[in-house]
C-alpha cells in the first residue's frame, strides 16, 4: 500500500509545485506533467501486484471521527479500475505537455500552472476514490475529483459557453453527489458504521433497499453518464482541453461505474428488477447515445455522446450480471460482469485514444467542426492511422478489443436467450437487439467521423494547411492503439484476468467464475484464431494486389464524379448529409432543428444557407422545464438577498437564537 | 395440431403488426378481413371433432368478419369519399415498435395468468391480449373515424380469441350476441361517418370536439 | 479435412451464383443472356488490368477491397455446409460472423468516402443506414435458431436442425427464414432494396460506392460481393434444407442444389418485383427484425 500512497503524495507535491511555479510556463508544465507520470508509475506497482493476485495489506489510519476508520485498500475491483486510470492519466500528462504549449502565449500568466495543479489533483482524487473503503473518505475523494475536473473544464474560462458548460457540470455532479450522500447516510446509520466492510450489516426492508438502489443508480449514474443523467457530458467534454477530456471521458466517468458496482455488491442479494433496470438504462443510454452522436457535427461533442453509448453497453453487461446473481446463474453473472469490466478497460483505451486524436486535429487544424475538415489523413498520417484504429475498436469490430468485450456480453445474452426459461430469457433478446442496433449505428457514426475528417478533400483552408502533431502527442496515441490491438489478439488472457475480479466482486466461488470463464475460453480462442486468419488473409491479398499491379500502368487523376468535370471539395458529402437518412429515420427521438434560407430567384444575390442542430432532448424537454418550475417558487428568496453584510449577520444571529431556543426549550 | 394453431396465431400477430405499419386504409380493411377469416377457423382447429354447431359458428364468423364487415367499411369509404391515407398521430415504424413491445408485454402478462382450458399452453392467450392492446392503440393513435372502427374490430377479435382460450365450448349465443353488437356498431358508424362527412365536410375525430357546447 | 471442402467450394463457385442470377433474369426477360461463367471472365479481365487512382485518395481507398475479400473469406470458414461442420466453429461464432461483415462494410464505406465524391458519399450513407437496421434482424434470427436448437455455434445450430424441426416448429422457422431472406437480399444489395443493374447513380447503393475502383481493386470487390452472397446464402440454405446424411456427398449435393436454387429464386424476385422507394426500405428491414423477434418470442414459451 505504501508505494501507492507515495504515488499520491508525489501527485499532491507536484501539483503544489506546479502552482508555485505558475509564473514560469515551461517549468510549471514540466513539473506538473512529470510529477503526474512519476506518481502514476509509482502507484502502478502495487496495483499490478494486486491484479496478479497478491494480497496488498490495507492501510488503516486513526481517525478521530465517530464514523469508522480511515481505511485504504486495493482489492481486485479497485485494481481493475485503477489500472486504466493510471495508464490514461500518465499518457494524458505526456500528451498535455505538448498540447497545452500553444496556450502559453494566448492565456494569462499562470493558467498553465493552475491547469497542471488541478490535473494532478484530479488524478489523485480518482486514485483515492478507488481505494477508499470508508464512506466519508470516499466522499472527500469524490469531491476532490469533481472539483478538480470542474476547474479543468473551465480552463478556457474567458469564453461564455465554456463557463456555462462548466456550471452545468458542476450542478449535475453535485446533484448526483447528493444522492450518494443520502445513500451512504442511510446505509451507514443502519449498519452502525461508515466503513464499506460493515455496510452489509445493514438490515433494511426490500422497499428501502429498492429506493437505495435507485439512489445509487442516480448518484453514480450521473457521474457515469447514464441517460437521462448524462446531460453534463456533451457540455463538459468538448470544452475541456483534449487530454482532460480523454481522462474525464476515458476513466473519470468510470469511477461512477466503480461506485455503483461497489455499492451493489454491498446491498445483498439483488431482486431481478435491479438487473432489469440496469439493462433498461443501458439500452436507452446505448441507443440514444449513439443516435445523438450521429446527429452532432462537433467532433468532441460527438465523442462525448459515444461515452454515453459505451456506458450503456457497460450497464447492459452489468445488468445481465445482476440478473445472473438474482436467478442464480454463475455463467450469466460471470459473462455479464466480465464483459462489462473488460469494456471498462477497453473503453478507457479507445476513447482516450479518440480524444487524443480529436485534440491533435484541433491542434493541427484549429477547429473541431467536422464539416470544416476533410482530407486530414494526408496531412496527419499518424493521427489518422491511430484514429482509424480507435474508430474500428469503438465500433466493436474484430479484430480489435471493442469486439472482445461486446462478444462476452453477447455470449451472456445468447446464453440467456437460448437456454433460460421465463422472463429472464427476454433479457437476452433485449440485450442482443440493443447491442446489434448500437453496433450498426456506431459503425455508421465512425465511418462518418473518419470519412469527413480524415478522408476526401479538405473543405476549408484550415484543413488544407493542418500540421501533424509532435512525438509527445502521437506517442500516447501509439501506446493506446497498440494496447487496443493487443487486447484484441490476446482475448482469452484478458477474459481470464476478469475471472478473479468477478469472483472477488460478487462473492461467487473462484472455481465457479473460473469455470464460466473457461466456458468463454474456447469461443475467445476461436475469435483470436479468426482474427489471425483475417490478418493473414489481408497480408496475402495485399501482396497479391501488389504483384498484379507491379507490371501494369498505375495512373492518377481526379475523382471520377460520374462524368462531372470539375468536382470541388464543397460538393462532398458532409457529416450532416451522411447522417441525415438515419437521423431522419429516428427523428422522433432526436428533435433535430433545421433552418433553411433558400437562395433567391434564378440569379440569387446572396447564398442560401442550411443548418441543422440537435440539442439534447433531455435538457430541452425535461431539465429546463423542471428547473424553471423549481426556480419559480424559490425566486421569492431573492427578497431576503440584499447583499449587505449587516443583514447577513443579522440572519445568522436570528438563526442562532432560534436554534438555541429550539435546543434548550422555551424558558418557562 | 398445436403447430396449426401456432401458425394461425402467427398469422394473427403478423396481421396486427401489418395493420400498424400500413398507410392505406383499404389495405387495412383487407388485413382485417384476412384476420377475421383466420380467426373464424380457430374453433375448428381447436375443437376435437367437427360438429354442425361448430361448422355453423365458423361459417357465420368467417362470413361476417371476412366478408360483411369489410364490404360495409369499403362501401362507407367509397360513399364518404375518404382519402386513402391513414393519417396517424404516431408514425408507422414507431407504431410497429409499440406493437412489438406490447407483444412482449402480453407474453409477460400471460405468464402471470395460467388458465385452464384446451389452449392454455398455446400462444392464444398472449395473442388475445396483444390484439386487444393493438386495437386500443389503433383507436388512440389514428386520426380518422374509420381507423377507429378498425380498432374496435381488432379489440373484438381479441376478445373472440380470448373466448376461444378460456372456454372449452364457446357459448354460441354469447358469441353471436357479441358479433351482432359489432355488426350494429360497424353499421351505425358507417352511417355516422357518411353523415359527419356530409355535414362537416371532413371526418377527423379530433374535430368532433367543436360540437361540445 | 472434410471441413476444407466448403471453403474451397465457396471460393471456386461463388461467382457462379452471379451468373445463375443473371441467366434467370435473362430467361424471364426472354433474352439469351450472358454466359453462366461471365463473372469469372470479368474477374480474369479485371485482374489483368492496370489501375487509375484519384489524387484525393489515400491508402484507405486501396485497403477497402482487400478487407472486402478477407472478411467474407474468414466468415465462410465459420459456416457449416451440407452436414459438414465448419473449419472453425465455437459457441458464439455467429456473432463473429455478423461482425466480420460489419468490418467489411466499415472499410468499403471508408474507401468510398476517401474519393470525396458526392455520389459515393450518398451510397455510403445509405449503406450504413440500411445495414444498421439489418444487423439486429440477422442477430435476432440467429438467436431464434440458437433457442430452437440450444446451441450457440453455427455448426451446432445448422448441424442439429432436422426436418422434424420444420414439422413441429414450422411457424417459428418460417418466420426466421423470412427474416433472414430479407437480410440476405438487403445485405447483398439485391432487389427490392438495391438494384444491381440500375444505371442511375442517384438510386444506387452498393454500386455507387465502388464507382472509382478499377482494375484488380474492382475485381476484388466483385469477388468479395459474390463471397458475401455465398456466405449469407449458405446460412439460409442450411435453415431451409436441414438434411444430413451419414455419407459425405449427398449432403453436399443437396446444399449445393439449395445454393443454386436460392440464386434462381433471387433471379425470380429480381424479375418479378420492382425495387422499393428508398424511404420504404427501413420499413422492410424493421419488418425483418419484427419477424425474427416474433420467431424468438414463439420459441420462448
């Protein structure tokens, strides 16, 4: 445990140093970034040992509060979530070093140092969240994480939309925290201690437990991005610096999943409807997430909606796992949870890869608007290649890692659909339909992204003069892309590693989960065999093609646009036109707004204009009415707000007197 | 034999889904006619032996549901010069999806209602529930009065299927009474549509609220 | 060793399916039609040609056709044929089967977008829309078959399906067949979803995506398309003709007969139907999804 704490200490110290050195851009950045990397590297040692099965002794500190003990522990579930956090945070620090450099001239003095201060605090917060086994410490770490990420989102705070997005995030995350506090209070009071280890002692009726389950889903789901609590993701991710978006979207939202799983396992034997709720949320988040992503034309906003989609897939896997526990099927439990947990890691890899790629595009071309880009593969060959790998992986296509985790969830769903009886079998049908639809739509979405941003001809000057990023930025991408391929090609090993985690988490006997994972070994070996065969076939065909063309004439000319002599870049299909048939097909869920100004009569004086916008339907139809409904009765409190210190002191004094009277009783 | 009944049930489900996904009213009426014919044969298939009573009931049902109702409705359409589009409030694909969901719901509900009877194990009960849901949904989600009649007929068909499940022998009198009821309803609505059309020059049900004082 | 028979047959005979379809259509139209082996002649000619590439394109454009052949080749290795188990079979291979075509589509679409042509973008856009709706239909249909046979691998499912299943679960199997048939026609860009013979770029889907490919690249695309036609057809044939024999050859002959029969059927469909309006295609695919889901519900009791 001590190397881990040392790592966190390094993070805190480097954060403070970066803040202290903030007048010197370069020094502050170096201290911050290297501190983050060093801290992560040191903390990785015990995490790897825990994953390998070693027992890491807990760190128990004296705590003067009557709420249990201050206890830090790395068990397998923590280790599994810590691994991607450490990796992505370290890579993000390396990337951020180069990514933030252009900001040094643009931003006021000191902002880079502050950025690194909050970045390292965010990393420390995430690490602490995953090892705290006491409700109070957990909340402190949770708050540290939320606040640090809030300040990071507000990095570009001179822009109004950035400030608005940051506030949306701030409010959303704290509303979520309120539910978590309610959950912890109820559980802790019932159990008589705020240590997680004692939470199982809480004996509450099934009704109360059901409410607590919903609290956990709302509270942690807000952080994770379950629909309809996802509204902050598409606001906050696009405006944060790209390495921060990568960390937030890749790993920070996973702490929500971590908290949810941790709590669910402490809440006793789950009724079937818990599993069903998770599956339902997963379906909604997955399908609507990818549909909203399709309708976006801001690259990072689109990626943010894809996080909602992938969280949906994780929720579906967890739902199958919960259902498996509830009906007593170790196979379903293991397949569902193993798929979900592996997807946690996989999503961390490819989503941060994609955000890094998006950052490189923004860095190189100066815009995130996809319809202004195009043809970047020629200008940014490395970024383009890595982005393509990430895009194939996130679409869940073989032979990369996204397919492996979705395959495990599919296998669970097929198992449930093909062999179980009664309603449980319907869960398989629901998950299969959902995953298939999500898979097809995600592939549509990423062909759109890759096609409009990296392929074709540049649509604007920005895109035509884009430049490739430096090694500090492409090296993290290379690492992540290689890991995506590695997990895809070592699928059986990856699944094997999940078995003890699931056993540790669910309390199933390790033999049972190992048996279930053995069940998945044969299929996964088959998948890998097929992947290798695919790669071999690709190489052979490429060689064949090369030989065929070797002795022939190979010419180059303009694109044959069905005989049209002079196609221009502006005639290309844009991202909006590419997605239009699908968004039109699902328009009742999306509410896309189109505004059209047709060009005038035969010789138009001014150009026509067509724009589409797809605002988040939950904000427009649910949250905005809800908040305006809440604001109305609360607005009378403005009457007591005058901004005079004297009055506020008076309020305090009156409250004190009232409390004293209430506590001591009315004097007789 | 059970396979035959399953086949009939599948045809019933498909006709309902087709009804939800069809945009032409004449096609809808024909679908309902097909549904009536198939439904009419159900007692024949379920019965142990073919009795005269069963044969008569079958013939009457098939004739009424498969020939008379559609004929009346088509006639009403022609007379009232109704346009061919269904004009739904809820789109066709979404309607089919709602249909599919309600099918899942019916299967789920039917598990909680184990009923005795010859067809208890078959799909008949979920299908009956499903038809009632589809009928109600059609009534709620379609603008035109004629679609609403179609909805009523589907609901009645559902009840007919329900009767076939729970009762060993459908009391002929009750069944014929129900048939007569619907017959009168269709007849009256057919006439009413004609007159609404003549008086108001349109026949959207949502315009009827202008009649209230 | 026997498992190698099907991949070899598929690799050799897949282009013949195109010839059979075309001959059937010619017969209906009262023409003599092209030779049965026309697709082979085309392939031979294309592979001997040089190529012209658009200056807009990158390596993605050249990679598209290669993935377009490699993915269906691997998919064919997952399919049993005439009672012989597949070369590669494991529980859940049906998921890989569906996703391999996803990979093929991803790269074909990317290659189309690489040209920067509006027409190809249009085709690509339609392709991803329709396949996104076809994928649930395919997987639900396969799930229904898995439910019926209690097995999760294609070899296990098609191997344990017998004519008796058609006797006692006829409605469900008929629904699955109908659903898979729609998927088969849609995924292979046949009428009523796409018309491979159309000459108007605005109405094309698959053909318009490959307008810019030529020479060996186009040969690979043609070959990949015929392999895809074979792969999905082999599943359909396996469901409709579940005859197995102790001996090797009768099963193969029946299955081959089924494949060619299916090609004739496609020819008949293409001769007797018009293609749907593009706006109606999603409805057809949703209908296929409904059919598959219904089959699954039927089998769940």
